[in-house]
């Protein structure tokens, strides 16, 4: 295991990668990563997660359909639950990371074309060579089990990938047009599309890949109860 990063090093060092090398990722390596990720905690051991790993022309078809649909004004058809309006405190953190990314990429606030181009990159899953579409069993639609399981396994997946030199970004923009994703990802009707993970070899020259998001402090997030201070 010499040279393999430790757990803390992986978790603290991992970044969301939005620029990838034009280099394929071996199927066997992806299978290994998913196998490790599936050791994630699962509510009541349901293991309701499923994975559609897409590359090549099927992924290009998803990119085209997703982007064309958005540009044509088709409504967002993502299948997972989300807020219609993000609460202000959380929206503030979204704005903060957007400023970091735009700053790294040299995108000025008034540069509408560059900002639009960045948004379209998200719809294309940042041109990653691989997309892993995470789904859950439809029989659990509306339960709390599915979001717990899918969140746990997705976290484990991106960390397992990072420990092997691969970069990922958890990306909901890439599944905005769910019918397109379902068709070209060959996703069965008995599964609900939760999220996708864009995966590939990080491009060290891509400025946004150096961005490290700020995190809440322990004082903001943690309450210790019953301890003798």
C-alpha cells in the first residue's frame, strides 16, 4: 500500500474537478472504484443505489440532448427533490464558490458570453470522459432512505476516485433533461435518477481545478453536549 494516501489526506485534499484531460478511464478502474464505494453506510442495509457508467457516443448524445434542451427553453426535468428557492444562508455559500471559480477562470461579472459558456460546460458535465449516473430503486421514491444511501455512496465514490488519481465533480446540471439521460444511459424505468458524477483525469493546467471551497467552522457546525469543559 506504499504511496496510497491516507483517509484524512484524501478527504481534506479532494477538490471538485471541472477540467479533464482527453484521456480515457479504464473500465476496470471504474469498477474497482465503485466496488469500494459500495462499502458506504446504507440505511437498514437497503443498498438501493445503482450506477450507469456512460462514456463515448452515448455520453456525447447526453451532452447534446441536455444542452440543446436547455437552450431551447425546455423546463428542468430533474427527478430528485430540491428547493424551489434556496435559503439565503445556503445561497450565500453558492455565490461564494461561484465567485472563486469565476475569479480563477478570469471571468468578469459583465462578461455574459464567458459566464454563459461556463454554464454550458456544466450542462455538458464539464466534458469529462466518464459520467456515472447514480440512481435508486423507484419503490423507495419519497422515502428518506434513498437520499441517505445515494449521498453516502456518492461521497465514497468521489473519494475512492481521488485516492487513485482521478477527479470528479458531483453535477446536477448534467441531468437537467432526465429523459435524455434515461434514454442514452439505458436507465430502467424502475430506477429514479438522483445525481451524476463527472469523472476523469484532472487537467492540472485548468485554473478552476485549483479552487478549494471554504467550509463552515467547527464553531458554526458543531454542538458538544454533556462534555466537561
